[in-house]
C-alpha cells in the first residue's frame, strides 16, 4: 500500500471489504462517479478501499501497456493489504478498465472467494475465463459502445446478473453526455452489497 500515493480507506469493522477500481483516464478515484460509489459503499457499514493506479499518479490517460503489469502489481499490493487486515470476504467493484485489470489479476492469482462486479464490461479485453468463478454482477448501459447488455448475457454464465441501464452509454450518460444514470448504477450496487456470494 505504501507505493500507492492516493488511497482511500474507510474501515468500518466487520469481515467484508469492497475494493473500488477506477476506469481509464488521469483522474482515477477522484472522478465524481467513483467517489460517489466509494461514499455509498461506506454508508453500508462495510469497509471500502479505493486507490489510483500508477498511471493516474503520473497524470497519464492510458494504462502501462497491454499486459497491465504495473496495474496488476498495484492491485496485488492492495489485495495483500486487505488480507493482512483480516477480511474474510473481498468484493471488487470495477469500472471498465478496472474490470480488465481485475481479470488479469485473477488470471495470475486465482481466488474463487473474491466476488466481482463490473461496471461497463469490455468483452474483447477482459480475460473471461479468469473471472468465471468470481463475476456476479455486470451493469451495462444499453448504448454502451463496447457491447449491449444482450450481447453480454450471451457471453457470461447465466448465474451472472446483467443489469441493463436504459438509454445509458458506457459511462452511464445520456445522448447529451450528462451522467444522469449514475445514481441508478449506485442503487443497483447497493442492492448487490446486501447479497451474499
């Protein structure tokens, strides 16, 4: 954890922790959407942690490269930290690139006990076989440029809940690029937090 310069951790007791992974872009966990997810999870009396991947700390838009070694290393650091804190249940909420990184991590460090929710699934980039035992929720905009919710349903196990956000794009915005559907996504996430894997 010491290598990650921006980290947010609310320890609320209990044995469950949520790790929030941001998507691409130089802002990371400071985007209003990711910050709202973090705050909403913290209100559930569960612990929650968020951090910026190193490319954000360098104010770069893109990840470290096609193998995502730097990002997987950062996630491993965080996973080691939450395990050292004694959490028995680990749940990852991953936005877009965060979902891709989570799949690369789980390919290298398989752990069927980790529960995964992906916001904005990118099918051609995610290592689908690596997350087959982890993925439980996908929230996909109906107008997502990477894949429609119906296409996603064809790709994943039927045990995975795929929530379609009507009229929303990849970032849960309307056609005017207003983020009007993000609150609905957070509501769906809060419902998911109540469920047991």
